[in-house]
C-alpha cells in the first residue's frame, strides 16, 4: 500500500523534480517507510512506501525492470504474484516483492498482464524507449488513481490533494459533478470535485503518448454473465466456500503483522473464522466496544474469538471519542464524503497496536443480498406490492403521496419511474437528495446534470438485465455505492493512519461466480442465507440470527448542540459562495435545527463536509 504520482511534461528536469517532490510530500501518510523519485527528460515519478512485502530497500520504488527499459510506481498488492512469478522463469528476479513480478509481467505480456492479476492496484509504468506512460486500476477500484491532462502535460496521483499541491491544477469546483455528490454523498467516477481532474475508472487502463490518450476497459462487471443451468444448491455452496477460502488465503500474504476487523456480524466473523483456519500464525481480531449496552456488540465478537482461538483486542470508545476525533477525520478526507468516521477511528486504534494490514468484511451485503433494496427491487420487477407500473397506476400513486415526507417522497419517485429497470430504480434507492430538493437548493440545476451513474446504468442496461434481479442490484452497487462511497472511504480513512485494508468479498473470482447464482438460491429468508449455509455450522447461531444493533452516533444531537456553531458557520459560508440559493440553504439548515420537514442529519451533513473541504483546500466556485 503506497502513494504514487507522476508528471509527463515538456518542462525542464529541475522544475519537474521540484513539483514531483511537492506532490509526493502531500501523501506522506500513505507511505511513511520510504520515498523515492525518478526524474528524467520530460518525466518525473514519485512514490511513498508502506512496506508490506520484501521490507528491504531493494524493493523501494520507483522500480526498474532488469532491462532498464521500464520504470514503475505501484500502489496495492498482487496477491497471486508467486503464481505469476512461476510463469516468468527466464526473468532474473532480485527481490521477493510483488512489484518486481508486476513489472516483469508487463515487460512480457504488456497490458494483457492485467488479466492475470488477482489483487488491488493502481499502476503507472514509464516506457523509456517508447516514451509512453501506461496506467491501470484494479477491477473494483479499491485503489485510487486520479489524473489531470491539458495541452502541455499529464499528471497523476493517488490523491486529489496531491494533484492540487503540484500548483499545476486550477483549484476550481466542478459544479456539474457536485450534483452527484449531493445525491450520493460522494463523487461518481470518472468525475471528481475538481474541474479537470478525472478518476480512472475501475477495470480500465490508459496509455499516454505524445499528448494522445488510448483507453480500454479490460474488465467489465456487466460482461461476466454465465448462466447456471442444472446446478444444485450443494454445488453452489461448495463453490462459494472454496472461493471465499481462496480469497481470504490470498490476502494473508504479508511480511508484516496482520489483523482483522471483527464486528460480530456475519461477514467479519466469517473472514476471521477462515483466517484462523488458514493462517500460519494466531489471528489478531479487533472489535470496537461501547459502554452503552444497547449498542455494544462486543459480546458477539467474543463468541467468535473464543470459538476460533483468535487474539481478541477490544477497543472501548465513547461517543465523545468520535466527536474529539472529528476534526482530524475531516482533515483526513481526500475528497468530501458523508461517511467514513467509523473507519477512521477503528483504523487509528488498530494501527497503534503495530498492525500494518487488516482484513475487513465489507462487501458481503452487496454480494449476498444483505440490504432491503434487493427484495424491494425484486418486488418492483414483478410488479407486486404497492407498485402498479401502468401509466395510470404511477400517476395515481404519485398524486396520493406527499413529497415532503422522506419515505413517501421515495415511493413517489418510484411511482413516477419510467420503468422498473435498474437504471431507473437503483438511483432512487441510493440517493440522499431528490430532484425536488436539488431544484430548490441549486437554482441552475438541470436534470441532465448529475446523471453520471444513471446514464452509465442506462448504457449498460441491456447487459445488466441479463442477470438475475438480485445480481442486478449488486451490479448497481458495484458501479455506484461501493466505488463512490464504500471503497473510497475505506481507502482514505485507513491510509490516513497508514493502515492497509484488504477486502476478501471484493475478489473478482468470487464476485463473478455469485453474480450468476439464481435468485431462488440466493433469496435471503434470513440475512445472507446462501453465504451462511455455504459454511454449514461454522458460525455460532447467535451470530447468524441475532438482531442487528449497530452503533448509532448521536449526530442529530451533535449538529444541534455540540457542533452547532461549527456547522452554522460552514452553512453560511457555503451559502455565500453563489453555488446554492443562499436563502434556500439557510432555510434548509433552520428547518433541520427546528426539526421541520423530516430533514435527517445526513441530509445536512454533506453540505457541512463540503464547505469544510473547500475551505481547507482553497477551492473557488
């Protein structure tokens, strides 16, 4: 896990050296163990290293292949690098790192090497002979990659703030992308908060040469449909079991101490259980505990820890601890997000124990129908329940439901949806602000703007429709929520503490298989039934059938009391920028303070985080 950066330009070497050091310095938290630079005519590469494999200085980056033709900066892990290494028998390896295997694989197979990689990665490779830059990102977008291109140059980095530190990128807000942020509490790829900065899409590579760009998608989640016919439930369960074991085992490759998040829920408990069975050393599990018994889930985590003999670390936190850490968490955000505080606090607590790598159970809900949206979408698809998708039925329901109520507003949107396709239904379930509130807050709002996700789902709609209904929702989540929010927050909030997170449920072999499982085998008669039953009685029944508690931070109270002056100042400053209707935004805040119009804390928090980020990074509207 590292931070990478680079500049391709006609500027002189001295100027490039100064700029790449400035960019690299802005990402010191991503790699506290070493930094390195390569500067030559027209090119500069930078690297911050968090040492995970081959801790020697020989594995530091930028890294050259044995011929000297290629030089790379690489962020992430290639979990199956030993398998790939065995195919490169003629290469004179000098390290035991996955970085050297990666660049050797590129030297032999070119872009086709990406199809062999199992891992999370962001890669940049400079070809000194061809004078071209090859850039690539992993299939799910676990590792970040941002770039800025104009007529004179291309620069890239693992963080947007690092690109801004170059002094090259104008600090100007992208207003069109802002609509996506207000709807989904983060920015939707390939757009970002800054005008001109693009996020390289997941599963995509880019080649830059002589000012021109070639782009290609090497893995597309909507293209992995392989219908299952005549497969038995027991066969499916066995395959899921084998694939998850394989995924966890792959992610245990490390030369530094590993741990795992253990909440006491199904997903993290399975990851810890498998770790305890395949790891050569005793598993370290970390659980956040709370004094409030109605929120504390550590007793369930303790059940798992005892059953599998793991070393269980409980970290006691109080609501005030979160409040105290809030300023640091906001400072850690590379881009605004409505979530992520929990990950920031947990990651910091784990890193203090000396653990450098931790496995997480995130992604299980998205893959195994763990949210209500899965069954709701299926009911809508079957035209059951309240939803009559005839024109008359949609208009009648829309007329009866007042838009002022959050729940009814969503039902109203569903009733008005032109179809029951994933492109028309999924964004409604995942959006925070609807088109009515956006039109009030943004006087220049156009329905065509902020449609990044919707338009992409429509483009891919024909392929997505070939999958079972539950898998259509999963794909919507992979293209939307997980890339835009879940994985971005996991990366930026863990790396703020120099902790590497690995997510076994985001293994593409596992995901491709489960997406093709029929709905009748995946139907969650109880939470994530298919996943649970694939492992027999591995998990204690108390874990599987317990009522989900979840620690709910008292944001409502904080925003109205402890943080009121802080929030009010941010709201007023944001209202004065000329982006939003000043009167509408101030009224929105006042209504929240007075508990009017069912405005939730999350609805208002995204504005506060946005203004904090704009102020801290000196961004103009």
